[in-house]
């Protein structure tokens, strides 16, 4: 094991050894450590229609069943993300087999751009998620309510327009501005924290 | 309006799931000619997805994901045996001075059972997966993916299968699966079902429809059915499940089924002749299944939900329509030969629609357009009152050549015959669709340049006019 390994990484390596000795419960350490970065990475790399949780679960289960293939002390996270990358590719291929998928759900060019971004470190998306949480906390409540309505409550645009006494077009525009603003906030925080971009 | 403003409009609608096919093409064009717009699109898309993850964490918590993942790990041999031993322990007291013959025999039986179980496990781990079910009915394009991940499209009735995934690729796909205990699960239409049996039967319905007739299951090991929005527990009953992206519909024909919504963990028991829809935006309230109606009219203008084809919204002078799209499949018994047909399909008695009952004296009316004169087939699938597959029927639309390409025609039920793809089962299926429930209907052509589009389809009972 490398001397540079952090404490959580050491815990992960210990858990791997325990699982190999038959302690199945130790796999919880691995799931807890990687679920957030893995789901965040999958969410940002996958096309609409891909069930992120499902692919994440399949990646964990594949890692568990193939644990003997992992070379202890190398980099469990990188190994797990490689498995996840293949799982995502399989799922994307399956969805593409549905004849009219491209027309309904995703522009090809977006997928190409996401694939290009795939080369960035997977852990960056977990950092982005943390920054996003902080940016949201900072946002004025009158603006944050649009994000809460849209993402937490999942209410339709018509109802958002009624609640805010604005037109649907104005609500759409507001959501667009908020997404742009949050993106800028996240990138600026990442730069301040020295995050990898 | 500048390209950038137009992009903002289209991209907003894309993120809100409101972009139709025509505007998607426009969006593709804008993205193709401006890298900066593409970067903005990807930035906001990734942010949009991260907001979704944050929301999930807030609503369901991260623990739930961890527990669900751990619950799906394959059962290890020693853990499995420990579980069995814990169950048999009360019947095999260890501290007895006088072991009578009966209890000794009991121990032998338990020991023999364990040996058999271990042999089964060894078989699972080192050999081919033992079968847990058999394919007992098949029609249309159906794929099988076993645990080794190999996709097979050349499957046949009688094939024994271990855990894996059955996928109905087309609107007329149908497959029946019979488990070793006699429980039957039927998959129909564009559907995807993954199943396994490790102690208890576990099904994952990713999309589409299943009908199940489940034999009594052990009280502590109910059959579990997972969809994206709900989980069902079944101890033995007859029911149908229809899974869409964000909702699950359960229709119980006999007995009762417990359904739990995943978003708020609320559960309810649904009894015979009731249905319920589980979705994040509504209450989980079972209602009495409504009586069947003899008349049905498609409502293509309302959107593409449940259809198969390219949905085109109404524009100047043209009504909303469904364009036939290519579907490639390998006909059974034809080796690697591939056939392409062009299909547009519509749901009839699906979702919360009232069951539509067809009568021998009914007729279908179809309105649409084709670019050139060619044969257009019209087919429909029927189920019985309990949702079980009851056959597919096929006819040829009586179309006259027309310079504009537009057509409107009627085809009486008497002009339909059994679909050739279910010929094998003709002795087990009803001879006519009379009195059965129409599940879906479709138009098919084998002519690539036909440009077939459907504006409207209607089932009209005797004595009524369109």
C-alpha cells in the first residue's frame, strides 16, 4: 500500500481484506465510502433515461463478485470507477437499442461532450456536489424556492407559475438563470478550493 | 431571435422533458454549429443532474441506497447454510440424552437436505446456473440475457432459464415464463423484466407490462416485484403490473397484493377487482376497476406516452401523428436472417384507461397517410378479463390509391385472422377476439419508402358512426 494513502483509503483496503476473509458486512464500508462520488459521477456522465442508482448498484455488486481481481493496495476507487464506466456503457447501449431513443431523449452531441468530459477525475463530481450544496445554502430563499419546487417537490411548471404569480415562460427563464448562477458559483468555489478542473 | 436565445428556449424545454422530435432536431443543429453553446448545454445538464442527486439525498437519504445495495449482494454459501441451521435448530435440540429414532431420522433428513442444498450451491458456483423457470410461450421479438451477460434472440419455447433478463423489444412481443412451482409471469409489449430466485422470487420490471398468476409462496418469502417507483409483495394471487418511468399501475384480479411507494414508503394492500397507481405526485388509493367500454378512440394529440413510433405534434394544417419507425428482428427459425418492418403502435386498454372490450360486430377505423401505395397491415393484441394474454389478430387495411396519400378506412373484425406469430398456440387461444379486451393496436408496412403515419385509430361498436 502506498504511503500516500489517506485514512479512508486505508479503511477501504482493510475492508477489502475482511471481505476476502468472509466478512460480507465489511462491504458496507466500501458502499458508504463510494456511493456519493459514484452516483454524482454517473449522474453527470449519463444520458437522460439512465437510472443512476441502478447502474451504481450494479457496479457495486460487480465489484463485490469480482473482488478477487482487485490488486490490493493499488487504487480501489479507480478500479470501482472502471467497472462503473463499463456498466454505464452497457446501459447506454441498451437504451440506444430502443429505436426512437435518440429522437426523444438526448442530442447526440451532448452525449459526445459528456464522453469527452469523462476523462476528468471521477472524484471531481463529488466535490462539485459538495460545492453545489454550499452554493444552494447561500442562495436567497426567494430564489432557492424555485430549485426546491423543481427538484425536491417535482411540481410542474404550471404550478410553479401559479405559486410565484409569474408566467410559465418567466419561470423557465428563472430556472435557467439559477442553473447558470449555480454553475458559476460551483466552479468558482472549486477554483478557490484548488479543486481539479 | 438570436441563436443563443433560441438555444436557451430549447435547452430549457429539453431539461424539463418538454422537447418534441422536431425541436430536438433544431437543437441538434444549433449545438452542431456553436461549440460555446454545446459547452453551456453540458455544464447546465451536469448541474441539473447534480441537483437531482442532492434532492434524492434529501428525500430518501443515503442510508437507503446503502441498504438496498447491500441487500442485493449475492448470498454466500456459509451465510446461506447458517440461515438454514438457524431455522432448523429449534426442531433439533442438541442437549438430549436419549435421541429417539424419529428425531434421529429428522436429523438425517435435515442433513440430507443440507447436502442437497450445498450440492445446488456448488452447481451454481462452479457449473451452469440451474434453471428456475421455463419459457412456455413466445411471440414477436423477445431477447434473453442470462447471468453471463450474453444476449440471445434465438430463444424458444421449452428453454429452461436461470436468473436473467427477458426483454420484449416490440409492441407485439409476448413471452410467458413458468417457474418451477407453477407460478406464471407473462411479459407483453415493450417490456423488460429481470428475475431471480435466491430463497424467494425477485422480479425487477424496468418498463412495460407483466401479468402474473402466482402460486402460494412461503409466508416469510413472498415474491417481490420492484419497479422504478414501487415495490410489491405477493404471496399468491393474480394481477397485472404496468411500469412506466415514474409510475406503477397495479391491477389485482384475485387475492391481494401489498404495494409500497418508494418515494415516501407509504404502503397499501390492494384487493381483487381494484387497481392503484403508485407515483410520487399522487395518493396511494386503490379504486374499483371500472367496467369495460365498447368504444375507443386514440388521442395521439395528447402526446407519445405508451406509443411506439415517432410522435409528431400538430402543426399548421396537420394533426398530431405517429410515424412508423423501423424495427429490425430475426424471425424464429430463420437463422441469422434479419427482417425490417415499419411500425406505429398505440396503447388501448393500458394505464388508467378503461378496459376496451371488442365485439365480433365491431370495426376499426384508421386514418393516416402514406407516401406511396403499399400494403398496410393492422393488428391488435387482446387480453382476457384478468389481463392474461389471449392472442393477436392481423388484417390488411383496405386502402384505395389516392394522389394525396391520405387515407381513412374501416376494417370489420370479420376481416381479421390470427396473427401468424401466435399460430403455435392456436389450440390454446380463443378462436375470435369477441368479448376480449384490446390491449394495443399497431400498423405495419414492410415498405421502407412508404412513410406511413397514423393520425387516428378508433374501435367502433355495431350501430355507431365514427
